[in-house]
C-alpha cells in the first residue's frame, strides 16, 4: 500500500542516521559538487550547484544553532 505525502511533508519510508559525508568535485563540471552521504543503508549522492550548496549550508547552520546538545537531553 502506498501512502501519499501530506502537503508540506516529504514522504519517506525510512530515515537513516548519517554516518559520514564527503563533498566531492564533479568530474565533468567544475561548477557542480557531489554531496556523498554514507548511511546504514548505503550511500546517497546529491548533485548541487553553488546556489544550492549555499542555501543548504545556511539552512543547516540555522538548524544546528537551534538544536539541543546531547548533554541537554539527560
């Protein structure tokens, strides 16, 4: 059975913790980068240009500033 995503949400079957990442140059285009993320289920590769890399970077920094530390949870 397939369930459609609710408006404003991304449908995801599983969410795996990130084990590691690499930011690699694209071999055929110097204007692109590959964000390679290693998960328990295997690698995920995302191709991005400078604008997208900057947008994701700013978003992640904003999220990280608002996140609790592990020590805050005990």
